């Protein structure tokens, strides 16, 4: 039995995905269960289980995830607005224990979200 998460398997190309962006540090892919017309997941290649388990050494990587979200928002023409979300833990809506950023757009998003 593998301890790899779904995202680790995608990063290792064991599972196919529709990739929107990739570099040495992260990969972005279109969500298979989109909650908006644009729903992209930005995933660090370093397997950090959740935001609360990130450390000071992850600071640059966390910043890169945000900048990647902004760059993808421009590329995907989310000029009317978008939302960036990180789910943490069961009550936060976390479904895969591998930190990832949701980029959602192309429709009005309500507040509060849940």
C-alpha cells in the first residue's frame, strides 16, 4: 500500500491530469470536480500535508504558490475577479492531505463561502 497522496501520484505521472502550469517547485491542474467555470489547483511538489504543518523554510514556496495563482489568473483572464482558497483540516474542507491552493473564477463568488 502506498503512502502517496493523489497529488503526489499526479506529480509523479502515475495518474493523468489536465496540467495548466508546471515548474520545478509546483504544478497547477484543472480540478476534476470544478466548483466554478475556472477551478485550478496549485500544488507544491514538496509534500506538505497542510498549511499548519508548513515551516519557516517553506516561506518562499508558499509565496510562490500565491504568485503562481496570480499569474494563472492573468493567463486565464480572470480580470473580473477570482478567489484563492486553502482548505486546512476536516472542518476546513480538506479532502487531500497535501497542501494546495484553489484558484476559482469566471462566475460571481458569494461570501461567506460555506
